[in-house]
C-alpha cells in the first residue's frame, strides 16, 4: 500500500468533523467519486487503500471497473435510465439515485430476476431544481412508502445534491429530517466543498471527487 497525501487529508478532515459532532470516522464512509478522471489519477487512491468509489454513468463505470470489480465497492451516484437498470443491478453494490416509481418498478423486477439486490438510496431534490433529479421534498414520504410497500424495496438511505448557489446546511438538515420521519438510516450528502458541513448534519457517507483527484 502506498500513501496518497490527498486521501490522507480528506480522511483526516472526515475524522475531525465526525469527532466534532460526537461520532467517529467509522460512522462516515468516504465515497471517492472517480467519474471523468483518468486512471492515472484514480490508481494512487486505490493503491492507498480506498475501497469505495462512486461513478455517475453505468457504461463508464463498467469499462473502468469490470477488471477490478472484486476489489471495490461501487456506487452509482448519477441518474439511472430504466433501460440501464438490468446492468446497474448486476454491477453496482449501491444505487443512490432511485427517484421515481417507474424506476422503482423496473429495479424491483430486476432484483427479483437476478436474485441480487444492490443497496438503495432515494434521491431527494431538496432545492426543487428543475434540471435536477430526485423526488421533491413534499412527495418524498409517499415515494419512500411506495418503494417499500408497492415495490418491496429496502430503502437504506437518502441522497441529495444541494443547489450550487445556496448554503448547503438547510438542505442537509431537510434530508436528515425526511430520513428520520421515515425511519431511513443512512444519509449520502456532502461533496468536496461541503463534506464537513454535511457530516455536522449527520451524513453517513460523503461523495468526494475533486478534493481527492483534482479538478475534472
Ligand atoms: C461529481 C459528483 C460528486 C463529486 O463532486 P466534487 O465536487 O468533485 O467532490 C458528488 N456527488 C455527485 C452526485 C456527483 O455527480
């Protein structure tokens, strides 16, 4: 194993932020977002022991990780089209972008067929931005209930991407509140610029790209 200064720095900051909110670094998973990065940048982070990676495209993830699949946990953090659901269920450990009933139905079918279930996060569009995926907050409770009851899916967590131009804290707080009232345990929130804030609001995983690999 080699040392990566960028990885060490991010892990230190996660540990500090977790400690400051009465938790430990074991309570927060670092998801290294390797999308659009060259392998030359990804290899040192993998070589330094990082084992959880996030990708936003099914095809790109399969090309990059198929050969190394057994070494890592892979999370899909980008929008999922229903026609890619079969591959996504087969390939990913976690899908963080469950955001609509049609997708819930197709995922349920694939899980049944393949006898294999990725862990699932419901994406919530906390800022109600038109260009962004995710259930809007006022419909999140009903959507989570439908995932569970209508489609028999186990919702492990919630995920959000706050609007770029707003302070993220209120969005993280809102996601935590929706999770608590629905009995959902995990919170995927926080990126390079705001992961410490997200941890303060209860993030159990943070998705960090550029702070680890450099600008895309
Ligand atoms: C790209 C991306 C990230 C990582 O963003 P950085 O600012 O580079 O840390 C996190 N989450 C999602 C959903 C992304 O698409």
